[in-house]
C-alpha cells in the first residue's frame, strides 16, 4: 500500500515558549547599557538566562563576550545511543525521578554497515540488544522519547521533529549544531552537561564571541552549501571557531534551503565553533510546514514580528567574513583533517603533488551532514545521467539516509531506484561508516582513497585503516567521481568514455522539498510524543555485563577537613605531542561497544597518542619501565599515585566525547596542562573533576617530562574564591632540580565547586541532598 502522507502533528511540546523568552530578553536589555544592539546568537542566549541580573553592570558586549559565564536554561536535550549510555548512567546517580526538560534518545551509532539496510539493522539489534534495552528502560522511567534503531540519525531526526527557531538545545554529540539550520542554538556537550539540563541545574557557558559571516550572491551549478562550509573550514582552520558562535546573515542566507543551512551548521563543529545559526527565513517556515509543524511556524512568525529571531540592525560582530556565493567553487577537504581545503579545479594537481595513486576506492554519501531530500534529489540527477549512458559506479557506492522520513520519501519518489540502478547500496538509517561502523572487507592495511559527503576525516575514523585517505566533498561531487573511479576527475571539465563517445555531466539539479510532501514511512519507528515517566520502571543492567557498568562516584582530591586545598602531589605521566583529538584520547570504532562500561573502555585511553619523549605511539614509562599508555595509567592507579598530563595545542578537539575526560580521571588523572584546549573537552575535564590549566608561556611545554613530580601552588587561593589567582606548577625533576611554571585557567566559581566536590555530578548530588 502507498505510504500515507505526513500529518500535521501536535506541536505543543515542541513550540518554543516565545512569550517567556521575549520577556527574559526584555529583562536582560534593561540591565544592559541603553541602545545595545544584539546579534541573533545573543538574543537566543540571553532569552535563556536564568537570571537577567547576572548580566548587570556590563559596560557593553565586550564586557560579556569571552568574559562572563552565562547560566542558562536549555529547552531540550537530545542524546545518541553511544553517548546516552554515560549521560543516563550519570543522570541515574543524581537520584532524580524524571527529567526537568523534554529529551530524546536516538539509536544511530551502534548500527554496523555490512551488506545493506535490513540485514545490517537486524544483526546490529541482536549484537547491541542489552544497550538498546537499557536505553529504552531508562527512557521509559524518566519520560524520554526513544527513537529506536533504524529510525534515523540523531541530527536529521532532531531537525525534522524538534528543532525550532530561537530554541536552545543541548545534544550529546558534537554535530548537534546541525539544528542551527532552523535558526536556533544547538550545542554539542558531554553527558555531564546534559545532566545539568536534565536535572534542572543551570548550564554554564562562557559567553561566546560572535563571528559574523555575510553571504552574498547565489550558489550555482556544481556548488552546494557543503562547499561553503568546506571553504570556510579552510579559511578558519580547526581552531578558528573556538569560543565563538558563527552567525550567518545577508541575502545569501535567504536563498538557501533549511537543510542546506543545516549542512553548514553541522560542519561548524569542524572549526571548533560553539555552534552556528541563521536568521529565521521563508525556507525555514516552508521546512517546518513540510515536516508537519505549521503551528511552530506560525508561532515563529509572531516571534519574528516581535523582533526575535534575527539580529538587531547594526549588531556588532567580533569579526565579519564576507563570502560571495556566486564565486564559490566546489571543494574537497582532507585527508586527515577537515580544514585542508582544495578547490576542485586544483585537486588533480594536489593528487599528483602528493604522489597518490589516482584511484578512488569507495564513494559514500548521506550521513547527518548531507542526506536531505535536496541532497538526494541532486545526487539522483547525476545518477540518472550516468544510467542513461549505461554507466555504473566503478567503486562501492554506499548511501546512508538520515532518517526513515527521508528513506521512505526517496523510495516513494523513485530516487532510491535511480541510485540502486547505478550500483548503490542503501544502508540503514544510521551513522554507519561515518562513525567507523563499517565492516569494510577490502583495502585493509593498504593506502587507498575514499570520498565521502560526511563531516569528519580523522585518521582511521571510517574503516579503522590509518592508511585510508578520507576526502570530504558534496554528495553530488562524490557521486560524479564514483563513475569516473579516479580522484582527479573534474565533472565540470572532464568527460568519461562510453561506447557512445565521451560523456560530460550536466550540473546537478534537485528540489529542496518533495513536491508530494514527505511520507513518514514505517510509523513503528516513531515514539509516542511527550511520554509520562514511569517511576516504577526498572533500569535494565546485568551485573555481569561487559558493556554496562553502574558508575562509582569519583572521590574529591581534597581532604574532607579542608586541611589541604592544593591538588595531591602528582607524577607527570607523559607529554603528548601534536594533534590529540578526542578520537586519539578515546578511540571509536570497535571501542564504541564499551561506552557504558568505564572500566572496559578505559583500556583504549590515548592509545593513538604520540609521546613527545621518543616520538612513539602508545608508549609511556614510569620507574618500572616502558609500557602501553593505559598500562602505565593502571600502574599509577594501583599504587594510589595521582598523575597529570602535559599536552599540546587544541587538546581534545573534534568531539563532545566525554569518555575522553572520564577515562583519564578514572585512572587517577588530576590535572592536564595544555598549550591550549578545545572548548567542549576542557569543560568535560572540569565536569569530571580534572583541573585543566594552560601554560602562560607555551614554551614551558617542553619543561615538564615523564616522572617529574608536579605540585600546584595558588590553587588554594583560587578555591577560596579569588578567580584571578594564578596557579603555579612546582616541578621537581628526578635529579632534584626545581622549576616554577606559571599557568592560566578558565575556571569559574561554579566550576571550582565541581573540582572541590570531585566532579560536577557529586556537586549536583550534594546540592540535591
Ligand atoms: Fe553520526 Fe553524523 Fe556523527 S552520521 S557519527 S552523528 S557525524
């Protein structure tokens, strides 16, 4: 039978409380200097502050941005199955009966791609049954909407179901900003931050700076929204968005589809931005209506008329970058880092200059970044041209639909058929190869190049093979190159030989929204909206489980009688060299299955990190000699010896993965000293009771070595409430030489409470008691 069209839904629980938000914003305006012009990002943040008086006394926005901590009340929380485990284990330890805000769980990360949607889904449900049972039981107990395996990828589902202009949402995944495509602030956090929102505790954020990106002109031909963010990533680098919200404005915004904006917002995570957002537009309204949320659109229209949902005229940005979309070229970014941007016209040269084989080994499209109806219809227009020439993809061609809504709609509209006709395999509605859940049989251990429409390309991420070069591009470009089978092929200029002679693609075309509307597909995937908590529901965790383990609270590093307010005397475990992302600190792939079992997953701690002393990977040493990094950590833990790490620039970049903070803490880490930290990871460390400090002089990085004894001086003054106090490290070398190394910190008064209690969770539990 034909699938039913999508019905308008009951939008009461998903419509932002605009009247309340506008009233709070008004209160904030009263305490700011008269006439202060706000960006959209600030309007959304300030409309969610707990107490407008916290902003009183600011002489202007420069007195707030990058200076003050905002205490915020997020509207909603979204969690994916891998990170939800730890978020819920932490929420359980607070002992609360239900969630303070609406929340949802999305089972998407644990589905492994092997042969195709139904077989992969059925197999992955069996292998992960205990995790899904745990998540479903916790969802039932606490009244959380549960999106079961196969329903879709968290960010696509959030965009289709929950995102709304002006909303503030936290998500336990670094690509949560995807929802910014609907003109909201969606911020990727660790599970402990999610617990703040779920428990009704104010969520703290250092007021970000605001980077304005003015879009003029119009995308055309082969260029897509993906190319805009690939280009911008090249300009900003992986650190360029740190501590900033990217706010787009200008006539170019109006012309983008809502899902195109979501692609741009999604990859704002790759430049380290707190999140990205856009002013409310007619295309956002159309998307809300097409996804059954006309009541939300009407409420947003009224809020926009009242002056919300766009920046004040004359709002000031910390920096403005202008991009003329008409001049933009398609880009390919990578390998190994998302900010290595090469324009399509220079890519053949780039391949030659690197000495790579001009051979593509796999083409992958979809994922949370690029699986909208518009993306799929543009890709289908390329596939149809190829099919008319009798061409088939020369390499494995994998398609990941973002949700059941997308899958069912592209199936109904013949798009899936067009893709399969040229050799595509449609995978389950889940992350699959994007998160390393790819049971790839070919090219293991060999250098090879894949093209993906995904967002991230760290070494080994997709197939576990460190020699796989992963290049990011738009789905249209990935698809066209799949027919040529070479990296250097440029569909704008080159032809493919066919029996009928050389064939050149015409530029892709598609529609932003399905003409016949969306169809929801299999309705059994959708949870019942606004479930009521069931307090008597038991949470399902087997005591013998190897994948789930009840969390034991970390102990405070300070004696209960307050006799010592410095960290205990620590040993330096190692000096980590160079790029160290959350993938290096807590690898994904096969380790994903231990996300809910802290003892087991900790075995992967820093196993791909480089030791600056010797340059080897996964090697550390203590008095007993050389060992793997986790084994030395375990030796220190067994001996009750607290320890610290020295790390390089932008430590912890890449994701909200809180295991990267939990695991070192579990093994006894008390402090990490960095040349610089990535924002989310730094906060995650603070939440778990690890003190992150920055070298005041980056050259001091080389002055602390493994087995040095390290003590803090001045932390007592900081803990006593003097946030300007400086912490100095007293470093004693094995030969008795003593160094004093000054540091900087970003700890707020509240964050010092976490350190004092041993973790933020301990602090919440103590406050609730
Ligand atoms: Fe999944 Fe997107 Fe992350 S597909 S793995 S949510 S980047």
